[in-house]
């Protein structure tokens, strides 16, 4: 039988996305490129787990999510947070005693995975290099599994580069909630910016104290310090506890570190939509940025953008306007099911 190019491409896509089972976080390899491709800054992606949780029976998905003591029901956004002086404050924060008790049952271990996504087709959920159901067992997310056109906007802020206020103004123009993942270095050098984020009603998440390569964080004590110090800085600054959302720098993580984050009461937030916007000396053009992001957006997306990016500042209004016109609504991470 003679196959045309489209048939061959389709069969290759099926081969890459549906016919193999690879243990999550086991080793590394280069994956085939679909219509689009994003990888971590190191250029290496761990194996794709080919059995996506979207394809699991509902009972299996429920088992994968699991349950945890010391957590509360996330029945609605209002159930997770309260608003005090315009700042989103978690209603529940795991006690230090409970954290230390749970940490004592765990061992440390450096990161052995760089998060990445494979995009078989435009505007469809990508395949991450770990199964989504497996991630849920650690209270970790890269996307919401849904057909509804919702997305979750997040911004990484390792340092202030003069764009955060403008980005916040654009988000407020679109009534779009967002989470800013800040480092301890940013909180120390630009406390006014971090305070402004909180006072404008946006969520502030934890991006570690030093944004170090987490593969070098091999003890639970050092992991605890990387996150707990940022919490303390934020609470000193705002007078309120930090919302427990954690984003590992460059997506570097492991089963051990996801367990440690969960023991500290955190949900780990990876992403399903991102692009190379983090290098301020090599910013993407407006047209290429819009083309890439408009091709990658999909129902249930967790979008990662860098607040240090001049391009993101320039395109954000047009980007959000276009997504709204396409039927998308923006939700807070507190609304993730």
C-alpha cells in the first residue's frame, strides 16, 4: 500500500503519543516534534508518559488523585481563600508541627526531570513528560483536564524588570486573575513590587529562595529552607500567610521533591503553555510570540509567561483579547478542580 505524506505523519503522531508506556521521570531522551515544541532551557526532555490521564477510566483518575490528611475541600474559589485588605489569604495553612511530622517520613533527593511538553496538534492539550494522573497523586498539575475553554494565567518573577505594573494593569483591564511566582531574591530586592501584586488581588506563589538548580537540592532540610524562607519574607511583607502554590525553577523536579512540596502543604504548578520568553537579551518578536501562544492555547491550559519579558508586556492586551474572542475565560488556580 502506498501512503501519502499526511498518512505517514498521522501514523507517526500516533506512534509517539499512544503506543508506548514509559515510566515517568525515568531517564532522558529527545522526543519527536509535533506542530510545535517547547522544552526546558537545557534542551533535554525526559520521556513522555504515553498513557495520559485523559484516557483513564473515571475510577482510575480518582484513584490517581488520592487524598491527603491536613487538606481541605476545594469546593470553590471562596472556599480556599478569603480577601483581607485586598489580599488573597489562604483559609487553611498546614501547621509547622504537621509539616515536620510529614517531612520526617520522607527522604530527600535532587531533581531528575526537566518539565517539557510535546504538542501533537494546534490548540489541543499537549503531552507532558509525566502522566497527569500521576502528577495529581502529588498534588501537582500541568493543566486541567477539560473540554471547556478555560485557562489559568501564571507569571514567573525572578526579578523585577520594569514590566510587572503594566502587566497587572492589563490583567485588571480583562478582569483576569493570575498567579505570580516570586523568588526570595525578588522579594528582597523589590518588596514594593511583590506587595503591589498582593494588594492588587493577584495570587503570589513560591518560586524558591534562590531559583537554584533543584537537582542540587538533595536534602529535605535544604528543600524546606528554599520554600519556607520565601513564605517568611512574604508574611513579613504583607502580614498574611502565602498561598501554597509552588513552581520548581525551570520545571526541575522529581517524585521525592513533589512529595516534599506536598508535605509542606503545597500544590506544585507546572504548565502546558509556555515559550522562550525568559531571555531578556533575545526577546521573541511580537508576531512570533502571538503566533506561538495562539497555537498552543488549549482548553484547561496552565499558561506560564515571564513577567520580566518586554514582549509579554507588549502583547498581553492583544493576546488576552484574542483568547476572549475565541471563547476563553480566565480562572484562578484556586478554581482548579
